[in-house]
C-alpha cells in the first residue's frame, strides 16, 4: 500500500457511494488510475465490500449491550456451535471469540431493557454449555469511521516511573 492506495481506502470509507471521478479528484489521480487502483485493492482483499451505516434507534433498537460469555467444555465444537447459533440471532450485531477469562463477547441491540432481560433469560440462561455470562449496557458508542494501516515503527516504551516521587 502506498500513499495513493491509503488515500483511496480512506476516501471510500468516508463515502463509498462517490463516483470514480469524484474519488479520483479527491485523491489527485486520473480517473483511469483511480479505477485500476480500486480494482487492485479489491483483488488484494484490502477492500472487502461496501456497506451502509444504520441508525439503530431508527430500527427500534434503543438499547445496546455487551455480553461476556464463558462456555464449557472449552473445545472447538462447543466454540463453533455457540458462535454459529448466536450470530444467527436477530438481536446480535457481532460476536468476538476471545482469549483470557471470557470466551466470547457478544454485541446486541434490542428495543429496551426488558427485551435485553428476556434475551438473556431465553437465549443464554437456558444453554447448557454456558458456564456464566455478564452483561453491560452501552451508554455511548463511537467507532472510527476511517481505519488506516499502522506505522511500521515500533511503539515507544512508556517512560519509566522508577525513582520518581
């Protein structure tokens, strides 16, 4: 990825519906160059698709929550089955498989707190493979709309606190 590719990816993340001509103008290349570069970015898998951002409250989903889940026994079949069944639930926005104390993080969006409680009781408390779960209601959610490559330089270590008072 060079600077032009990075600029194309950033522009497409800001607005994937813009025309090739507008995209080329924004990045400062010829439309034919822009078209070819975007095609190559798709072929290389850098651009995996184009989506629309949805306002969840407009769809009647006023409450979002994160649910951490521990499953037992911890094996591939249990993990795969739990993941596949949970991601298919209409309330679920995302499922993350974790390392550490929790095995899954499930992001849900529901109508209200009562719906969240019913979801947890009906969909999670009845499952035999779930050893435990905790839910946290999300008050505010902000996401970076433009994702860029990380710099090649290693991060500087934090300053030492040894000897400081």
